C-alpha cells in the first residue's frame, strides 16, 4: 500500500470503530461488515465488491500491530498531506512535511536534509526497516485489499446405512489434519445431500478464517423400505384369498414392531394403505408409512384348488377387466 493511501483513508471510520479499539472489537466489526458486503452475498454488485475491498484493506492494516502503529504515526504527523507531483510548484505538500522534519528545504532532494536513500530509507529508519526495505512492504501475512485469505474448502464423502439416514446419528470422520471429527447426521438426510461443517477445512495461510468441510452423504439402500420425502414406502404381499375376502395383516415398520392393518374385501394390487406418523421424524415434520398391496398368485395349484377355482369362475358372471382399457385405447 502506498503511503499516499494512508493519508487519504480513515480505516477506523471504514470499520466503524474507535481509534483505541482492541483486537476483538476490530475482528467483530470486520466479520460483520465482511458478511454484509462479501461478493458471494452480492453477486454482480460492483459497489458491494468495492466496499468489501475497503473493509478488508482497513482490517488488514489495523489487525497487524506493526502496520497499525505505522499507520497511526503517519496519520498523526501529516494529516491532510499529499504527494507532490514531479515538477509541480505547489507548496505545503508531502515533501515539505518531511523537509521540515529533517531540516531540508523545498523539494526534498538528497543533500537537503534527507537521507540519500529517499523516502524508503526515511521510513526504514523511523520504523525499524532494513536498508532497501520499501515503505508498506508486507511484514508477514496478506497485505493489500482483500484482507486475510480464507482457508480452502475440503470435499469429502461418507456412506451411511438407511436407518442412520432416517433417524439421524453422530459419525466419526478423519479431518484434514488427521484428527477425528464428530459429524452430526440430521434425521431425514437424503442420498447425495451435502452437509457443510464450518471451519473444518484447510487453515488460512495468513490468519484468516479456516475453510469448510463439505460432506456428501451416500445412503445405502434398505432391503424393505424406500424413501418418498418424509414418507416410508413398503410393498406388502397378500394372498388371492386375503385380497378377495379381506383380512387383517401385519406390516413391518422401520426399527419397531409390526403394525396390523385391515385389507378390505376385493382389494387389488397397487392399493396403498397408510399408517400415520410411522415415517421419517424430522424437525420439519413426520411422514407416514405407505404400504402398497401386491396380490400374490400361487405358481402351483393342487387338483382340488384348481377344481375349486374353476367352480368359482363357473358360478359367477363372465368378467373381462381389460374391456374398459381397450375401449379407452380405441377412443383416442
């Protein structure tokens, strides 16, 4: 940063803090403003991006003890001073300020009270810099607009079973530094869903916020149940006789005892029976258990069973369940 900027910009005013603000106050003010004006929160907003750079520049200087001390000293001794353009005749400029300090005349030429090295040597001697050390050079960490660099995000995957995804649990993963991390899996997490763990990513190279860990969850399939939002679906087989005559059947539940449901006489395959509040429990609500009936036709009949079915068919009126289907197809 050029020393010209240090005269032009009031970093304390930019962050909205007092000149004696401590480190915690500076950080709190910076984080609040950075969240408000961050480009990610204001896509395509050039004014917000410019404001974010001003905020980051101010915090970059004031959060570094040495930079802040230099800034305060420069502002205190030369409020309102400006660099004079080469060849200009205007008085009272930046060079005159230091000319008066070191006993030199106008223009600040070597031999007129200034060290031969010019401004860089002046500031080096004032603030402990070495020979050739340019004013405003970084003394460690990130400098200039943008503020401290956030750490990078880390992507990871984990595979959990169906019950854990449905009911929630805490799993242990290995972090970027090799140390274990406990991750709370919320109830109702979906296959492919991403969970962001703030501050669990790569560390910042210059004292900024650490990155995040973005965890993608893979859910193993269940041999019986499927997810439909917050509902659980299960296919329940019934016999031809149960479907035709009606029956009370047992239906499994996830992690609990079976429930008893009534199958009405004349139930066909595809009929869905609903069990309230036996689905997925989350903070957003609770789903139901949806039991889909599937009529199972025996693959082999005894002679007696065949004769009984033939008698059943002969005793009733002729039926063709496909007639309506064929009529609808012809009507198009």
